C-alpha cells in the first residue's frame, strides 16, 4: 500500500481514503492482517492492520524500514494527452516497465473527445494510476509527473534536453531506427510521441529546431498509446536496467 508519509518518525499511521477503500472492499483484509507499505521514494516495510473499515485503515509498522536503490538508466517520456482510457492504460504500462519521468503536454492535434474537457482534472487520476501500477509491479519509486500546456513548454521547462541525454521523436517519415548506439553512455533516454492525429507542423518545427533526433519504430502505424510502450521496451532492452536492491535505513 502507498503511504507517502512513511518514515522512522512514527510507528502508527492512518492510510488515505483510496488505500483504505482498496483494503476494505477489494482485498477485504481484516484487523491483524499484514500488508507491505511503500512511500514512492524507495522506502518500504511491513505493517499490521489495527483497524479496517471503508472510512479508514489504521496500521502499525512491524518491521524495519528498508530503502531500495533506483534502477540504473533514466527513461523519460514526453507524451500527449490522448483519449482518456487510452491515456490511463498507457501510463499504467509505462510505469510498470520502469519509466522514470512522465511529461504530459496538450498537443495541437488534440483528440475531439478532449477539446472541451478540463485536462487539469486528469492529473489526480493519473497520479492514482501511477500509484496503482507501482503497487501492482512492486516498484518502490513513483515516476515524476509533469503537465504542460503544449510541447514547446514541455521542452523549454524540463530537464529532458540536458546535454548528455539522447532525445528523439518518432515518425513514419524517419529512415533511421532507434538503436543501442543511440543510448549507449547517455544519462537518459528521452522519447517524444504524438497523439492520434500525429504531430502538427509547428510541433515538428519546434523539435527539429532544437536538434531533436528523428527515429522510426517501423513501417506499421501504431496507436498513440502503443508507440510509447514500444519505445520504452526498446529503451529498457538497450539500457540494461538493473533490478532494485534494498538496504536497511
């Protein structure tokens, strides 16, 4: 279970409403059951449930807090808002596969289903999706999440374009495929993908003006939520990410 406040400063806690509801209605755990806690920043430990109800769950730590080391290799996705359910699916899978940072932007070719929507309302749900994916896959580190009004703002206001990062965007017009040589000896691999209708001319100009590399994922036209998943699959295989290890705090 996710507990952001986990630390050595206390031995008893009350879980938030989302975690409490999951324990009470999905897992149906009772008083005395043991659960594992993580804080999204590498700390984890076991705890016993003191009180369990839909309104709240109280727990008490029963083991030492351990700290996991982050996997080697930083993977950053610069991703468009796409259809809501596809967006949540994409975010879940990228988190499960170990992405380090998710940078969302509002594309110029925004899907019509989102045009009149308040995209800021997606932020809390995306946070919940990330937490759920970490719980499912046993990842102790939550990926960093940023939200921007457009692609240019994303690139101007993030650390994605640092000198020793490999940064690329994917397009059917590209002649060169993403390769191991692209990523070798780089601090991070940053991949930028487009929405259902593709990048706009202005977005392409913005990326090319910043000398961002153009790469291909093959001849097939991929769905907007599939391209990032393929991208991280290739990146993970090229960077040889290592499994986290734990040390006592």
